[in-house]
């Protein structure tokens, strides 16, 4: 079984209420997390642009957060976020 640091998890709708809690849990456990958002510059995304402030535990766990701009109305916009 892979360790969390070797495991990539994609969380869609990363700015949502439940997704925010899931992101925090995964980062604290050391997972490599890919979060999808519609607009990475939006105010509701600010907390995700500073992931170590959002989840201080990730400094020790080695968790990482990468945001991907995705839109359900654009075909293929999720391809990179879910690849691998």
C-alpha cells in the first residue's frame, strides 16, 4: 500500500464547505491533493492560495496542494486534474 505522500487525491469543488474539511484532513495526513476550482483568484479561494496557513499540519506531514482551474461547461477542463 502506498504511503499518503505517494498518493494523489483530487477533490472537486475545493472551495465548498465539505470539500474544505476533506482538503484539510488529507493535507494533514500528508496526501498530494489536487483541488479543482472555477476561479483561483476569487475571494472564496483565498484560503486555498495559502495552504500552509489553511493547514499548518501539512508542514510536518509533507502534504501538498495544487489548484486546477476547471469548469463543467468546458470539455476536458478536468483532464489534467484527474490524470495519473
